[in-house]
């Protein structure tokens, strides 16, 4: 049987389904949310902070016409 090596994994080797990681409100209002070239980096950031009480993203850029939101839980 072949071992699957694609996807997202935690440091301990546990595979993570990115569809089950909540998308913070900050991400929804970010211009990069609609950019396929940012998908992997944004997903890794969300996975890395999945258990943190406060989500932070230093690459955040608000969508045009949307108010800027910072550090949402």
C-alpha cells in the first residue's frame, strides 16, 4: 500500500483536513481570501493558529469597501 504524502500535516504527523479548520472573520474580509495563489499560505496560517484564542495575520489586507478588522477571535 502506498503512503499518501500530500496535504497538510501537524508536526506530529497528524493529517489535517483544511475544510474542517474554521476560517476567522479576519480572513473573510481579506483581499487575499479570493486569491488562489495565497490559498496554501493562508491555510497554513489558520492551521498553525487553530487552537489560539486570538487569530493574527500580518499579511492581512482589507477588501476594498470593507472596514479594516484587526485581531478577531
